[in-house]
C-alpha cells in the first residue's frame, strides 16, 4: 500500500494527549485495518519521527515510547497533497466502493472524501489526466 496512505492512517490512529499508543499497538491497529500494512516496528518508528517534524504529534520518554497528538483538531483539514487528480481518485473510490467498505475504513476515509468533494467543487474542470496532474503545493516529508 502507498506510504502516504499509511502516514494518513497512522496520524488518524494516534490518540489525543494524555492518551498514547505504542509503536507495537499502532502496528497492530494498522494490521487490523486490513489495508496491507504489515511493516516492521522500526519502520513505524522512523515514520513517526518524520511525521512529528510536520504534524502536531509527540512521544513521551517512557519505554516503550507512547505517541499521541498534541491537538484535537483535524490533522487533515489543510492537507496540501489534495490535488484535483487525488480528489477525483477519492471521489471514484467513494462512488465505486463506498457502500462496500468496512465501517471503520469508511469512518477513517470520510474526512478525505469530504475534502475531495470540496476540492472538486472549486475545480472548473474535474476531468483530470492522471499522468499530467501536478500538485498545487508540495507536501514532502523528507524536506
């Protein structure tokens, strides 16, 4: 599965402080999502460190580390990677698979579906050539 989708699911699974989740528990939650995310704990640790540089998440100093969000706000409210092409793809997923998604997967994806509808509502032309689509703002965790 796509790394960016894994990042989004990871961010959504993090509880709001003072609650916390360990990397082992987070890995179990990702596996339970049944999205093909069977990755090692060390990869998740590296991912969380990268995400903590761009999003309001933190880890405590306990062993094992507990990760949490520092704010209750929707982390995806202003996600800059929502291009028209991504929005169209999400619209297609919602139309074609929406009724067949497990309830938990549907709940997780609803904010993204809503954002896709908003992006497409602003777009003059929703017909997108996926090969030539370019993001309007860069979203690079490696930067």
